[in-house]
C-alpha cells in the first residue's frame, strides 16, 4: 500500500520539528530559519544513506511539491550542496508544508521505520510520542 507523501500525520510531525527548532533558536539566538535547520539536520543523516546528490534531489522534489501547495515558497531554492536557502526570508509559515513533503518522500523511498529512526536520532530530545507517523487507514 503506497501512501501519500504528505499526510496529516507527516504535517503534524513537520510542525513539531519546526516548533522544536524555533524554541532552540530562541535559546541559541540562531539567525537561520527553523526550516533550513530542520532540512540541514535531515541532510546530515540522509546523505549517509543516499549521498549528497540523492538528498539534494529529494529536497528539490519536496520543494517542487510544496510550492504547488504554498506559493510563498517560490523564493526558496535548493543549493548545489543540498542546503536550503530563501531569497526573501519569508515562508516560515509554509515551512511545515515543505518538511512534510520531505518526510513523506523519505517514507516512500526508505520506509517509515527507517525515517522515524533517523528523526529520532537527529532530535534526541524530542519525546518519542511526538515522532510517530500513523498508518493512513483510508487508503
């Protein structure tokens, strides 16, 4: 059973990861976007599995899908090194759309179990109860 790359549960997980990074940014006074930080953290662990080009392709596809849903992401681009950059500093509110698509694509290509394990490995302080993707029984 193939599930959609962007479900309500992947969106909820994306929102939790962004909220976590926003809270960390306030503590560390970090100047980068929470969206970029989430992508960079996922990039580090996914590059081990898929290589730099593989992650860049996955993020670029997620961004293309997310732009269809949220035109505010139009100023975002994926750099050659796989990092995410915004030209205008906006679209923070649309970041969960992008992250949800990225997580959804990860689930599609490497499986739910490995995706959740990577998320747990990256965000050690995030409670396990917040790192779950429920089965979509409607499909």
